[in-house]
């Protein structure tokens, strides 16, 4: 079995710098790794390897992470002041849940889940405070399908970036995990700058997996891999695996989620709490994805490679066919 490169150290979390052996890892990985997970977390997880990194660069990067996080929390508080409850998703949640210091986790925006009943009121509330919708930059000529979130909300200076979600993740997951179910199981936590609501441990792991699969196990998913590894290391015994598997079935995501959990296993995460039947994926496409992680994603996937990965690894066949049909209709839409 091929070696997992720096990943066993990266997925060891707070234990990485004290118990890992990085003698066979080259410092050449620091720059590409920092592009994937941010410089502060790179230095934190590989302190010996990163001893030559300028302290000023790390401090500046951490300050940017802190600014993004604080700005996200500001909009959570603003929603609460308007009597609207939101659930923090992705980095705004995991930064506070699993990291030694929240500002180690880089994030580009604040992902907030809002109920359909509160959506329009929250948009109006945010717009009155200076946020406006801004067209998102296209990800690829093939197209990105989003039926779970709205256009990003930003202020006139581009300092704030809020992504409102009306579903936990794109179709078909919300067949197995609805917004109402996420709200019902959500838990509150203190951030030091106010209280936020976050998904349950079971729901959080499922969302880490489906977000990564939706992005085809590409560069943007390195953060999700680390988030999930820390979740399993710290709270794996809190995952309700019976509920988890039932949601996979109803949400038609068993295949991609199994691939994600198998990837965690192969990359060196602590997956002892994960049922063996959920981490037994193999095949050529899985190995190609594994190699991409180990090499830290030196090349972008071609359009053909993206379609192949989605079909073979990241979606059930019927789901992949429906998505491709939507893309084709979008490409040939007129007017």
C-alpha cells in the first residue's frame, strides 16, 4: 500500500508536533500545503519542518483568519438580534469545535443555515445592515450546481462574505438530512464572542463528507478532511452510526460518503469508531483521488477527469446522471 505522505501527521491534530516523525517529509510541501489549509495550521501541525517560516507571515495569516471568523460571528449576532436563529456550518463551526485555537482554521466566508420560513426576513435584515448579493465566480466551464445556497452576500468594501444556505447541502442529501432536522438536533456553544449553534456530531460528520464529495475530493476538501479527522479523534464515540447510515440511504449518498471515510482511513486518520463497512472503498478512481491528496493537488482535473470522478466515486449513478443533465441544460440555455 502506498504511503500517505504528510497526511498521518496532519490528521493527528494537536498530537502531530509532539509525536510525529517528519524526518522523511521535505520542506518543499510547506507552500502547497499552506495554500490548501492556511499557513497558521501548517506551521502548527508541522512545527519542526516549518521552523524557517517567517514569524511575521504566520502572524499576518492568523490575523486574517481571526478577522474572517470575527466578522462571521458578527453576522450571527446580527441575525440573533433580529430574532432569527441560524446554524453555523463548515469552518465557522469546526474552528470552534475541534481546533486547539479557532484562528488556526482558515475560512473564506461565513456559511449560515437558515430555515425557509426565515430566509427572506434574514436577507432583508442583512441588506438593511449593508450586505448585498454578489455574483459568485464560476468554478469551471462544466458548471457548479447549487440548489442549497444563495449568492454570496458581501458589503461594499468586500470585507464581509456571508453564504446563506437554505439546505444543509445540495440535492440529494436533503432527502436524508433536512434543514428542520439539522435545527432540531443542533447544539449551542460559547465562542468567547457570543453563543453559536452548530450541527450535531453525527450531522457534522455527514456534512464534512458530502461537501468533500461534492467538490470531487479536490484541493478545497483538504480542510474538510482535517475537520473530519479531528471530529473522529475527539468525538467519534458520539456519532450515532445507525442514524448516520439511515441518512446515507435516504439521502442517496452512501457511495461518496463511504469513499470519504475510506480516504480518511488511508490518509492516516483515527477511524476506529467508524464501522468497517463504511470504509471499504477501492478501485482505480479512488487510488487516483488518494494520489491527488498525497501529492497535494499539483494539477487541476480536466473536464473529462471531473466527470469520471463524479460518476465513479463522488455520486450514485442516478445522481450523477441528473446533475449532468442539469449542466447540459444550463450550457444550452438561451435568453
